[in-house]
C-alpha cells in the first residue's frame, strides 16, 4: 500500500462518515417532524435506502429550512428543560414562599442574622 492508496482511503473514509452523519440527521429530522404524515416518512426512508445520495441531496434541498427550525426548537426545548431542572435542584425543589419560610424559621431560631435573612429573602424573590 503506497501513499496515494492511503490518501484515497482517508478521503473516502471522510466522505463516508460525512454521509452517515447527514443520513442520521435526516432520519432524526424525519422522526422529529410531527407535521409530516407517517406514509411520507416511510416513503422518504424507502427512497433513502434505494437511492441514498440522491435522496439525501433532495431532502436537504427541499426540507433544509424546516430541518434548521426543528433543530433549533429541539435545542431550545432541551435548554429550557435543563434550566428548569437546575432551578429545582438549586432551590432544593422549594418554591420562593417555602424558601422564605425556611429562612424565617432559621431567623426565629437565632441561626441566622436579620441581614442574612434579608439576603436569603431577596435571593428567593429574584
């Protein structure tokens, strides 16, 4: 195996991996699209099996803008879900009223000072 054989192996490996990435992106977009009928999804998948490169090219051209919109919507939904989870974990799952009540009980018990209570109350209301 000489240098050029190795070089072409690298080039074709890159092209194949890039095609697989596009293929999986198309498949995930097909299943993410709730407006597309199941029969159309099946037709796209069959076309991807029979004419893979041509179908992938047509799909990206015809539905590329929608792919972008669905990808952005999925990313925003995942971010909102992660932010919600972080908020519940950071507050211990308590509502702001519960946090203030807990801080008030600590103040009444003498565990924290009035300045610390004010700080906790401001943080809970923020």
